[in-house]
C-alpha cells in the first residue's frame, strides 16, 4: 500500500463541518517535525530586544512579513524550504504535533497537501508564544504575542491550491513560562491525488521507521521466494 499523506485521506473521508467546509488539518493531523532546535535561535535576528525575532525571554507583540534568518539551525532543518523540500534524519515521521513542546525552545513543523486541486483554503492558528509560516517555501508571515493559544490568533488565507504537492512549513517559538499550539485548516473543496501527484514522487515526508522495516522485510521475502522457484 502506498504511504500517503494523511491529509489526502482526511479530505476524502471527513464530512464537511458545514455546507462548504472540509477539515484538512486539526490537532490530530500528522505532520513531520523537528523538536531538537532547542534555543539555538535565541537572540538571533535581533531577538535580544523587546521587539524582534526569537528573543531569549519575551512575550512582546511582534508581527513581520520578512522571513527570519535560520542559518543558525540550517544543519538541523536541512533543505526543508526547498522545491521540493528534502528532509534529513532530524525530521520525525509524520505524527500529530504536540500542543506543547519544551519551554524556551523552537520546533519546526511541515504539513503536506497532495491534491488535484483545492479551493478557498483557510488556516487558523493559536500559539504561545510565536509562529512563522511558509507556504511551499515562500514566507507568509510571523507573529508573536502574550497570552495563551486559541484559534483565530493568527489566520492565513491561502486561497486555491493548484494540482500537485504543497507544503505548509512552520516554526513555533516559545520564550515564556508556558506554551501551546492549536490549528484548524479548512477548504471548500479538496481533491486527493489518486496516486503520486503531478510532478511529485510519493511519499515526500519521512516514512515511519516501522513501515520502512516492513518494506525491507517484504522485499527480502520476495527475493527468498524467487530463489526457491
């Protein structure tokens, strides 16, 4: 069985929340992630001031449309913003993103959308303390504010997605005494790819190690059967 993004299955199986809303991503949706960034980004990008990227300890309000410099953690992330992205061994196999992660650290997250087309895709986030958002490697926005994590704190009108494989890439940051994360992404329509998406091998996100071992075992079994015949 081909390993596919859970997003395709969700889009095809979940009933609409309303007459025109399909849930593509929520808190139970699988995503690849790197939670080993630690505090490597602290005080980079001017973050040692009350406003700026990645302060070591600050919940000040910050909004930006300029992408942060992630060179400090480039070896940790690999070419995760490439077209298509590539994922090194630091990336987990797709699992639900934990609503909390270690305090005073950053975490990278990638959701994969395999589709023959989607309309009116809309993303809503809640995060404590901050979030930086890319779509297919193109920076969209960054936001940080005091308070907890509740949906609607940060919204992104993605619009329509063309046929193919798309990626929503996030950096979640925390610099306070608590953190949290919520997400809800919906679409009016979403057509899953029946097989690999146009121009994209399947899968792209890391494969769970248990499934990889299963594939090796099946291949060995096939070779053994050929040898006996």
